[in-house]
């Protein structure tokens, strides 16, 4: 991004911290059975809508930056690294098969960024229309029964498909394009929409810092959390 817009960094930082929170709750309750606690409402909200909001923000940001192909490849490769690690956890007997992430948020975001040059020059109305059609189509596909997982990246899965993190291109490419529409309209001047807010106050500085390093936080937080909880179990 040529000129960073503070509220986008802060929102991205907030979302990645929410991901850390829900993974911590999952580790404590399901993975290590350290506590028996019903998931709070904020957990369910983030679980159901956090990914949608993150894809919208990512779509906004792609209109403000450059090198989307290079960044898309990096993000997708990071997703494949997570696939390898989670598959290793399963094959080593550390977790059940449901822990394997076949097509998670990083896979989806990486592909969305790689596809962005195909949509970049479309007029805003077409971008919004295609985004809405893809989003609605994807939501309708969730109830379509298939017998295999060949089209799993598009949102069509077999009856026994389970994954700890699943973000198919449909509907999420649609949400990404709707975010791009917002970026090309609300942020067409590439300026903050909240110029009177001081982004240097401590909470916003922290969120902005997390937002600028969201990829690394996403990659490293789960191994760190799991390592800490494993040590707690080993040395009570």
C-alpha cells in the first residue's frame, strides 16, 4: 500500500486478534480439554462472520496496493504450509483428521489476490454485481449435495468432509470483490475516512501494529498457543 490508511490496518489487526481468541478457546475446550465452557456469543459471531469481514477488508486493501500477484503467491504458499503442518499433526497422532486445513482463509485470500488482475479494470457497478452474484451463489451451494471433494475449493464438498478452517472461493471471492468495490468507491482518493481521529493513541497503535503484521501473527499464534498449553499439561 503506497500510503497506509490507519483504520484499515486497525481493523485487520482487530480481526487477527479475534482469530487468536477463537483459536485459544478451541484449544482450551476441544483440543486439550483444559476447561469445560460454553462458547461465548462473541466467539460464535467471529466464527460465523469474522472471515467475511476479513475478506471485505482485504478486498478494500487490494485496490490501494500493488504487487498483488507476488503477495497472492506468498499468502497461498503460507496456506499450503499450514496444510502441511496440520496434516503432520494428524499423521503423528496429535489430532483427528478434522484438524487438517485443506483450503483455509490464506488459501482463499491468496487465490483472490491472484485473480484480482482479471477484475481490476471493471467498472464499479460490474464489480459490485459480480461480487454479489458470486456471494449469493456460494451461499446457495452450501446445501448442494455431492459425493466427492474434487470441487472443494469452490464450496462443493462430500458428506464426510471436515476441516478446521474452510474458506471456499464461493462465496468468499464474492465478498472479496465487494470489498474491492468499497475500496474503489469509498477510498478512491486513497485517504483515511476518519482524518480527525488520532491514530497514535495506544490502543489504535497496537491494533495498527497487529494489522501490519497480521500474516505473521496468523502463522505463528497457533504453534505458540499450542506449545504453551502443551507445557501446562506436561508440567502441571
